[in-house]
């Protein structure tokens, strides 16, 4: 994944998340967790969580804040789709943006594994 440092530009930040970060999560799911193999027997959502949870875009407050702002998330008004509650911080916002992006972009592949009952 390329090094990105232009978090002040919302358009470029959003493009970076959509075109670099989200695909890198899926690539990690394949490369590090064996998602594409016939022997895969894990929970893909748990694996995605593990991947995203360690990302600099989620860990570092500045990056998380700029990602949330690029996607028009407001810490005072935005409600988490996962919990139905207000976000406690920018890190959780960035996590959810990336997680939702991965599950939306790769929903067909994820559903195929889930319906196969591999885990």
C-alpha cells in the first residue's frame, strides 16, 4: 500500500480509503488468512476486524479524525450503523468506515463463504 500523507484534502483522503485501504484489507484477508483457499474455515468478519483493528488509519487519532471528516462523519451527530449509538471517538468512526467499505465492496465474496458454512 502506498504511503499517504495528504489527509487535509478530503477528496484525496476518501479516494485513498476507497482505492487503497479497503482493497488492502481484502488482500490481507486472502494473503494472511487464506480466505480464497478451499481450506478456509474462519469467520471472515472476525478476520476483517483483526486486520482493521491494527491499521494506522484507525489507531492514530489524526488520521482517524481526517478520515471521519472526509466521509462527513460528525462526532456530535453521527450514529454508528453497528451499534445504533453515537460514536465515542474518531477512531471508531474510521474503523466503521473501513469495515463497512470492505463488507460492501466484497459482499459477494463474503456471502459465498458464509453460505458455504466454512466456519
